[in-house]
């Protein structure tokens, strides 16, 4: 079994929400945004370009996920 399959299996534990796909996609999206911000030292324009979204979309998602961009700046 690959690492991705093992990670997804954690969402199928007893007592999990019936909306597993939504939870997985939300967590992946947040992780991708955080990795892009990490690699760009918090530069939102560069991070947005890296993941292929408009900077306004990225800013909206940063607010949605309560991501502290200041923590990525060097």
C-alpha cells in the first residue's frame, strides 16, 4: 500500500463524518497552499502562480483556512 492510500485510510476510521471526500479535499488544499507559501517565503503572488490560482483566490483560501502567512516569511 502506498503512503497516499495509508493517509486516506485515516479518514475512514469509526465515527468519521459521512462527507469524507470533502474533508480529504479540504485538507489537501490547505496543505498545498501552506507548502506553496513555505516555498515562496510567504509571497502570495508567487505562491498563487505556483499552484495555478489567481492571487485573490489564494487570499480567500488563506482566510478560509486561517493560515498565518507571517509564519512563512524569513
